[in-house]
């Protein structure tokens, strides 16, 4: 089985493609690969034309399409094609249409459950994550001086369930050494794992994420959520890992630390078991199954040419690829030349220009002017396009044109409140990786278009009202806007905190305290909310409440490998 695999390279992805012994695989990417190929600028046929003479793949495997730009012609692949979908929860809105350019999608088990019924191509389970044996290994000479470790992403906008669990771990710091670390990578990350006796883990999609392999590979005991859908495929509770739930977290940790011999025995069993779960092992399993994959109907290929270019462009814009803006403009320019709906393409081009203004590519003012012109063209063609009207409001606010921003925002608000038809394919402006984005991606998982639109409307309304609140000059009017924003979509903590600030400014201290408490219940590590809650507690004479806030803040800071900025630490003296 000859497999063409990428975009992956040996410099940035050594764990995945560093050891392909026994497999007939060529990797492609922009550099440090067997075949050099740039999907942002070149069609798929260019990649195939650069293959070594006499080497023809039996399958194309595209890695992480949710993060990478896809090339023109992906649906024309002359051999069976497979998409390896990882973080679908962070990119499904723009990626899902392109998945139907492939013959098979492989992802985690939850992805099969959610996406399988929605896509018109087969979706199967395959473990896309593993560990790097050269880096994630035991080192007997290193002292395990950390009792409980979490090292990973603490971005609450993405991992909105994680923070309360981490706070529970931090509270164990009075009896054990607990370390919570974020932003640690490479050798420093592996070094932390080797110092840990227990590594706490909680996967965002119920999958075996990388840490589930890396922790036992480094010799730590893996502590994993009981409801995980995949952990039992590899480990056995109480034998090679320990599983916890809401009722047993602290008890499981205490039991393990009180029985060091049992802890060591489980960690050793986990280490032994994970040795057969390398990327090489996983790729070998994938290769064995690809023989059954056939070129099938690819629904993406049946779309009109302009729609194919449109989704390639929108997806490029929404990806994490450094070349996303240029790739998006290239595809959307092609779409504009053959579309019967110039308004839809203009909306996407407006989003590209707005993104360029944010990233500082070229002249930001010129980019904002271009964004405004394109988005105005979009609403000229589709007056009910609330997404583009909201984008116009953001652009005008960014340009300092308050009256124009308010006018556009109010028009968007009216459309959203009256339930006007919602354009499900328009990219919001801006569309970075914030809480709005993660909520948008979550809403896009709705199984039917009507339910999806019903979720998008209040979410966008929450953003529009938050923007209006920032444009109001009267505190009372700003409070009304923040109230409407939070009522429309209660799950954006930053908006709830701003509502608390508006309530506080208007003298509603007790209600403000409730808003801050709500934020801290969701994210105990929100230092701005903690500082505000302390301020309000002091004003209300709630000394006991203030002390509780300080005590918890001290416990959280003590567990953090990198404490918050000194100014924020004052919230928990």
C-alpha cells in the first residue's frame, strides 16, 4: 500500500513522520518533505506531477484539514482519498463541506457519532494521536517531585469545561504538590511529564488525545475521565490507568498517592501498554484498512464551480495556515468570476479584508476600506444578510465611525430579532479563535439547517449587542445592551463580566456580585472577574465573601507554574 501523506514535514512533525519504517509512504509539505507542495498556491495535480518516476500512490491521506488549506482540485484526486480529521470541534463549520471532497473521513469516535449522519461520505474511527518515543520516555534519574500535574491548554474560550476541574486540583495543593502549566512545549513539556507521579487529563471530545499517550509514555500514571469514549480501547481502569468522575476525582488521587507501590505498578503497566500505540503503529493500521477504500461519489465535486471555489476560500480564511489570506483571496477571486451570486462572494471577500486589517497585512486602513466596500456590496445584493451587516458594524467601529457602526448594528439587530432568513454560509467578521468562534462551531453541529440557524441568530445577536454596548455613551444605555447580549447567549463569560461592570457602574452592586460569581463558577481563573468580585464584596461589607475569594485565589496561584501578572495577583493577596 503506497500512501501519499501530508501536509506533514520532518522538521515540524517528527513524531508523526519521523519513523515510517516498513511503510511505503511519501510525505508532502512546503518544506522538509519527500515532495514539496504548497496547497495555498498550487492545484492537486501539481503535487501528483512531482512524485518520483514510477511511484504512484494507492491512496492520498490529508492530515488535519480543519487546520490546513486545501488545494484546488482536491475532489479530482485520481486515487482514493482520506481526510484525517482531528479537532473537528474547532473547525467544522468551514471544513464540513470540503470533507465531501474525500472518499473517507477518519476521526475520533465522537466525531463518527456526530458527523457520520451528516456527511454524505463514510466516516470511520481511527486514532490520529500518539506520542514521540524519542521525546516522551521514562528517565529513572529524574525525581518525580510533582504529585499531580496538568500541562496543556488553559484557554477557557476553547476548553470551557476544563477550568472548574483544574480549580479542584489546585485545592489539593494544601496536601500535595500540584502543578498546572500551560504554554509548555517540546522538551520542556516532556520534562514536566517525567517529573509527575500523576498526570490529570480530560479530553475535549471524549477521545484519546495526545496527553493520554504521552503521560504514560513518560512513566506517569494517567488519570482520565471515566466517560471517555476511547480510553478503554488502550488502558484498563486500575491496571494501566485510573478513571475518575465528578464524584470520585479527589478520592482517586488520594488513594493513588497514599499507595505509592500501587501507583508505580499502574504507571508501569500504562508505560508498557502504550509502547504499541506509536504513530507508526497507528499508520500501519490505517494502511491495512485503506485497501478497502474505493473512489466513490464525492458530493463536493457535484457543486457548481463557484461554490467549490467559495468553500475552498472560506475554509482557507478560517484555517490556521499562515498563507490563509492569500489562499482565500485566490479561491474567492475565482468564485467571483463565475458566480451568479456576487453578493455571497463579496461577503467572504469582506471577511478576508477584515482579517488582513487585524493581522496587519498591508495597510490596515486600506484593508478596512476594502472590507467595508465588499460587505456593503453584500448587503446591497442581500438586504436581509444580518451576518454582513454585523460585519459592517464591526468595520465602522474599528475605523472610529461611531454613527455608521451604530446604524449597521441596529439594522443587524432588527433582522436577528425578527427572525429573518439567516445566511448560514457567511463568515462572521471577525472570526478568530475566541469564545464566539467556539460557540459558532458548536452551533454548526446541529443536524439540520433550521436548528443551526436558530442557534446562530441569538449568538450573533449577543455579539451585535455587545458591540452596541461599547458604542453607547450613556452608562444606563450600555447596561441595557449588555443585558440583552447576555440574555441572547449566556455562555460567553467575557460578556457576563462586562454586564457585571455595567451593573456596578450603575450602582447595582449586589446584582453585579451575582454576575461576577457566575463568571468565576465557570472559570475560577478569570482574574479580572475575581478582582471585580473582591471590589464589590468590599463595598458591600461582605468580609467573609472577600476572604473566600482571596483564599481560593491564593490556592489557584500556588498551583500555577506561571502565575498571573502581578497586577492581577493583587486580586488574591
